[in-house]
C-alpha cells in the first residue's frame, strides 16, 4: 500500500524517528495506526456501555457528569505531567 503524506506531516514523522525510539518511519506509522485502532475500539466500547446503561435507565445528572469529567481530566493531567 502506498500512502501519500503532506510534507509537514512527513517532517514531523522524520523528527520523531530521529529523536525517538523508532527505527524507521514505517515503524512510527505502524505504532500510530495501532494506537489509533486501540483508541477507536475503546471509544466504541464506551459508547456501547453508555447506550446499554441508558437503556437500563441509569442516567447521570449534569453535576455527576461534570464531577466525572473533572476527575478524568485531573488524572490525564497527572499522567501527562509525569512524561
């Protein structure tokens, strides 16, 4: 399969290959595609979970949703700050 990338994207990939753990652009793209695929699977599972919950009548009010979002944002920030 041949994939054509914009020059800006090629430059970003090349930069990451030069500074990172990737041996080649192919390895970088393979990792990126795998990560995207995993993210899509996770999102689909969460949507299914939410739909099933709604069908059971298990809804969260706006205050509960905000609290959960804030907790998740803080957890994400903690993880990204460690990097």
